[in-house]
C-alpha cells in the first residue's frame, strides 16, 4: 500500500485536532483513501508542551523549512494562522510543487490574489474548506455542488462568537458587556475580541465566499462592515415584540451584474431557519437559480469540527496525488485567468427595511416632527411603538419602515439627531424579510 507523506505547520488547537483525528480514525481514513497518510514532520515554535496526542519526538521541529524542503512530503498543512510567515510558507510550498491545506481565512482574504494564481501556475491544489464555516462544507458546495447555478443570494451567520453573544442576550436579556465577559470565560471569545465583535472575522470569510460564488476578486475594504457592539438588550426586546430576532449576518445578493456585499446586525423573522441558529453554531442560506434555497448548518469552530474540514482537503489532495493529477476543480470555482474584480453595489444604493429607536423628549408633536423628516426623504413607516416615559422626560420611540434607500435613511437620521427633542443618537438596525 502506498504511503503519502504530509507535514503540519502549527500545532495549536486545530493542528492538535488534525493529529488526533488521524490517530483515532487512521484505519477508516486508510480504507477510504486506499493509501496510508503518514505524518512525517510537525513544526511549531513550542514542541515541548503536551497536547494530549502522541507525536514521536523525531517528528517535531521548530523550523518549518524542514517540512518545506523535504522532497517526500507531498501535502503541507498550514495551521499557524496570521499573515506572516504563513503567507511566505505557503508560497514556498507552492514553488516546491507541494499541495497546500490551510484554515487561514485572514491570509487568504488578504493575499488570495497572489496565492491562488501561483498555485494554478504551479499546478498544485490549495484546500481551504476549514477557512469558512468550520465543519460546514460551504466551499465545496459553491465550487462543486452548485457549480452550474447563478448564485442569487448568500446569507450567512459566519461568526460563532457573535452568535453566542446575541443568543445569550436574546434568551437571558443580559447586556452586551456582561455576555461578552461570559463568552470569554467559556472560551467562546478571545481576550481581545475585536476581530469577532466588530465583524472583521466575518468580512474575511465573506470575501472568500463571494469570490467562489461569483468567480471574481473581492477587496476587503469594499465590503460594508458593522459589528454588534451597539446592540442593546432593549433593541433585542423590541425586536421580539415585532416578531424578529437579531443576528450578525453576512449578506451577498446578486443585482444584475453587481453584488450587494454587507455585514451588519440584522432583524430577521423569528420563524426563519437562520433566526433559530443559536449559540456558537454557523449557518448559510443560499439561493441558486436552478437549485432554489439551500441551507447548511453546523459547528463553525472548535478543534475537532475544524479538523474534520481540514481533513476533507487533505484527502482530496491525497487522492489527486494517487492519480497524479491536480486542478480538476478550479481553486476559486473559475480559472484564475478569468478572475476579474467584482462590482459591488455602493452601500448608499442598498434598499432594505429599517428599525429605528429614537430617544426623544415626551412632548406633543414629537412623532410628527420625526415622521415628517422621514417622509421628506421618501421613507414610509410600517409600525410605530412608543413606550412610557423612562427618565428625565425621555421616551423610546420605535419605528420600522418599508423599503428605503440607505442614502436617504442616513440623511434623514442626520437631521433628526440634530433636533432639540432628540436626546441620543438614533439606533438603526436593518430588517431583512426576503431571505
């Protein structure tokens, strides 16, 4: 039986999961592959700490070049994360004709336009299923299962930390800062959670997904981005009263020859499948012109779920090694020479429904002043909720709208927030009823 040698760079949480999965399912993997995967070398800056897996000392090294320069290693698994030296290691592996498997979404979203063409030119595979959605096979779904479809829309919950926080805030009516602290204590949020709660992690994943769905290059800076830090328990309660739940959604929607690409907190109907994706789970709702709606759900992170996704790519590359082929499926769903810049719809031109929460003085004529400004900017109201006075004469006023243009909404709110009857900046949350 043939042996296929693999090298692992990065023995952190996911890297340890990959070693563990190979240990516990080695016979199954060998039977399915028809060959034996041999872990020949593992590189990490720390090779002395125990990880709960059995790795012979002779396989451990602190120098990734021991893997990159080994002619027997056919597949390099990069799980160290970060931009550098991960980018350099991957490009070096490609130059040496090695297939690469990575979970590094930030690096791919930033340097993909350099890495993917290099891999195609060298005729090697880049596997990156684990970079988006953890164990959910969103990459293969877009590259293979829905390859004949025009993707009409992609809506996803792509960050488990944000979803955990919003779920706890919804179910337990706790404020954001309290739930964030709980998430950190439970290991669902990093000590510095900025990448998660500000939506940056989601934007990296969204850039990758959009490039696969539309076969075009996506610049991170062109994706509209808004995190969850301004979401309050009060807004979550009002959402429930209106029949909605709040989720951080990544929304990609085909509009003629352009694409809407936006990430922001969104109110969705409580009965929708996405509204009921809770805790740290991820999900994707796709619509193809032939397939219709497709829903994918699963663990978006974690040692073993992510290791499972990594192994799907390892096995794909190993099968190609056995057949002496590569590039059967284009790396980003279309030949790299056909990749062009995607044309995104400017956020000002996006039309959707809106939720507004004003904090206004309890005086006669307040509603008419606010609604008058909204009407003057072509914003029609769907519902109005006014609660009892809270403090110092201030009262929360909640309004939802029919579809309106983002530019008009921003102009109207700018005028409303200048009124002497308004105490705080208006809270805006977009509503999506047509998912």
